[in-house]
C-alpha cells in the first residue's frame, strides 16, 4: 500500500512531505491536510482576519481556507485524498475547518518518527498510526467509471471535456455534474485540477524540472503550475522539489 519512490501510474491517497518549516499565504485545496511540527509548535488559522492558534499539529478540512506558519523547525505535511479511507477517517476528526491535534498525540507521533525521520519511519508511522475508515461508499458506479478514466489519463493525451466525461458515465452533462459532486463532495473541475496538481507533485518528486512537470500534468507552462501550487498548496513547485528526497506516497490499494 505504501510505495516510497514508486512511479506515477497509481493515484496516491496521500503525498507526505517533511523537511524545514515553512509559512504559507491563505490558500485552499481539494484534499484533507495534516501538518505536524516535528519540534516546537506551529501557528494555524482559518482566515487572515482570525487570530493565530498555536499547536503542535493540525488537521484541515477539504476546501477550507487556511494559513500556516511553521517556520520554527522541521515540519511534516500530508495532502490526503478526501475520498480515500484515510481521508474519510481524518475528516471525521475535524471540528469546523481546522482542528488542532492533542498534545499527547503529537508527543506520541514525534516519538515514533524521531528527530530525523526516514522513509521507513514515515511508512511505519502512516501504516500503524494514521486512522483508516471506509472509503466513501456512495460513489455512483457511473462516476467510478469516470474516476478510473481520469486517474488513468492524467499525464497523457487526455480529453477531459464535460461532453466526453458525461459520455463515459452514460448521463446527460447536467445530470453528470450533479451526480459527480454528490458522489465525490467536490465539483468536477476542482477535482480534475487537484489530479493535475498531484501528478505534477509526484513528477517533481521523481526529479523532473518544473517545466517538465507542468507540461506532463497538463498545465500551460511552469508559471501556470507555480500559480496553482501557491493557491492550492501554499508553496511553489521548486519548494516541493527540494523535498523530493524526503517524501513518501501512500497509494490507494487495488
């Protein structure tokens, strides 16, 4: 299930990155986010007008606007597919848009991960400590066909037009848009964009340039990818690429 350094063919349930602390502007993305300060604490808030909350780690709901200031030390970040078993289980623990992790849980995870996490430690922690729930069970089988097409075509010569995707589902375009959002909890276009971001992130991890990652994921150019990364991940592709040797993917089981 966990395949560090694997290729890009399998849609990852989570991309987990760790390294030096960071700070983000207000942003949102189509995933559940877990952020853990490996030492000290971090600051998190839902919107720029809100007061900062100090904690050792936090869970952030899909689509929630948030800011993070974790410049105090090493930080672990997990971007998790909201429809996966892991995403569902973590979402159930979030109250509001942002929930801080308890001090005992933070201390326990830090002890398991150690002061200098390795890929094997991260893998063991993810498998043994992160909760597992049932994958979203109300996905319409017609939407499942479209998801299979989307995940298998990102990075290729794909046709993701509404007409094509609705045809794959066997539904009218308007009905397909409704059923897709009802099944996934995210509208079609933001979900496709998130697939592209995930594909680009995995490509950057493998060592390709920002320009190559952008073109391979269907972005117009490196600047387009950079703007999208800033908006959805709160970091640039170059900043993520620097962490490619210290990251691990959590793949959806077949």
